[in-house]
C-alpha cells in the first residue's frame, strides 16, 4: 500500500490561490477514480476537483473557507501500489477508527478539519448489552399544591366570558405593576373578589402566563449565531466592497410609462408564445440598451482605474444579475447587438437556469460590459444599484404598478415603472447618463422605435 497526495491544481488564467468551499469526502471514505473530492472557487466560478486514483481517504489538507495556494496539498489517499509519496511515516497511514475494548489506544496526528471524537467509555459500548437485573428505585412524586379554597371552603368558580373581575383599587393597581391581567385570576373572596393573596398565588403558579405579552414570542432572547462568510458569499462581499471603494457612484432615476410596451409584449406572446417562447420585459430592455449605447458609447465600457484607461466596447455584452440560493451572480448575454427578441429571451432563460443550478461556466460569468439588475415584482419604487466593477454603468428595473396619470387632460390608468441606473462619475457625466436613460425611456414608451433602424 502507498500514499497518493493530490495537490491543488492550476485552474489557469494566472490564478495563484483558490478558496475551498465544499468537501465531498472525509477521512476513511473509499473513493473511486474520477470521483469529485471537493469544490474550489475563484472569481465567482466553482470548479470541481476529481480524484485521479482510487483508494481510501487518509487526511484532508484544508478546511472550508480556507484560501489555498495552487500546488498546496489538498488530500491524501491510500492506494494499492507505491503511490506518489516516498518513505511516508507509518503514523500517517490508515484510516482513523475506535480502539477495540481492552486494547491499547493508538496515537494519531490531528487532521486539520476533523474534530476529535469523544472518549468511548465501557458504558457507551454496552448499548446492546443486557440491562441490569436490579430495577431502579422509584422516586417519590413531589407533593402537589392544594387548591386554594374560597371563603365557603370550595374551589373558586370559573369566571364566565364577559364577566368583569371584582377587585379593590389597591389590588388593581398592584396587578398593573406586576403585569397581571385580572381577567385570568380567580378570586377567593366574597362573590369572587380578587385579593392580594390571589395575586401572589397566581404569580407563583403561572409566572409565564401572567399576560399575553409574557409568552415566548415576547421573551428576551440572548442567542446568537456566528455564520462564516465563505465561498460565494465571500466573493460577493469582496466584489461589492471593491466596487463601492473604488467607484464614485451616482444614481439617476426616471419614471417610464410602459403601458404600450406591455400591450405589445402581450400581443407577441399571444401570437408567438407557444412556438418561440414567452417574452419578459428584459429582452425588450436589452434591445433598448443596445440601441442607446450606439449614441452613448461611454456607458458601454470598462474602466481600468489602475492604469487610467477607459475601453469602450462595440460589442454589447450585457450582464444579467441573477439571484441564486448561494447569492447574486451575473451571467453574461454575449453579443446582444446581433440577437432578436426571442433569441435574447431564450439565452437569458438558459443562463438563468445554468446559474441557479451551479452549471454556469467561468466564461458565462465573466466579460460583461454593462449590467441589468431587476428584482421583478419585488423591485420596489427606487433602488441604488452597485456597479459591477470594472464596468461604468448598471441599469436597475423596478416593479411595474398601475397608477392614475393625466393624459390629454383626462385621468387614465397607466402602467408605470422606474429605472434606477447607477454610473461611474469619474468617466460618465451626469448629463450623459441622463440622456442615455432618456433614450431608453423614449424607446420603451414608443416600442415601435425598437425595431426602426
């Protein structure tokens, strides 16, 4: 038997280190050739690390959330044959286990991310043994408190719904101070009058039921949970921090009447939805952006602020911010300028599905030149989107609401939507940003212009 050490592979593109985000094996597991051992992440892309050999896992080289350098030891596997490690120490060979009863305990080197097992006592090993013949001695039941008696010596009668509790002003004031609602207290006095003794007995008998405000929903809480920010969540945090630190954002909000656009979308879906697929708002907005950047190329650009170079792109690669279970990712709709509405809609749907199922490739998650972000029906009235660095613009879609508007001197219902768009003020002036958004507005409010070149 030998030991085969698998090291962190070179992912490519000059990446020197990756983050370990998932283990699929543990020490003692048998693995087959090409079985996935772990997931690592870099630049929002998750890469699977397969096993080139079959064998038994001896030790893991890192813990979740650890950033590991390319070439560092990832995992040790015991294999049939010589392996790729010479003169391995005997203490590192063999899967960890529990010593047999009566045998001497062995000493093993600790593994980085495997917690120590609790001590196994003879009592724990005897789970399947015959129980002792001597039965346990029953404990005496605690004495039960005697019910309070009324003046006549009988239990207090229950108060009927709607009956007001009878108590003196002093008792009522004390009950208020104690947080006790008198309607829940039975009185032992004449005609069911509540006395100070009744308050004391109620407080001692049911301190948690003194009032509706004393139930568990209103109890003080002191629990806390430490959640490691690792994997995709860490990448998102780093990217958002970098974007806000380096980019002086400004947000421009414009109101858009999308009544005609929604009517056109409904007509197109009614005619072509079954054969070409349903259209959402995003393909129409993407088309408007493609046409608007022809006039305002400053916003379809990447800014290398380290070298002071702004690169304007003729190709329109639109990032589509997509929410997943792990966090926000931005797959890229490439060459939106050559796509029609249905091709755009199909590609957006494909990218969203691949992203949500963790099947999107690195190439599909990189290279955007401008981004669209939308919360759909949860879009709110106004948002302040964070620019996807190193881009210089992001267009945010807010929800569509029907509101009364004045048109031709008459109040009519219209479908209204806000666009909340952020820009990098270092390279995009406010006037340019406003004209860019107004160009989009003009095309969305008169959707026929989307198809006039």
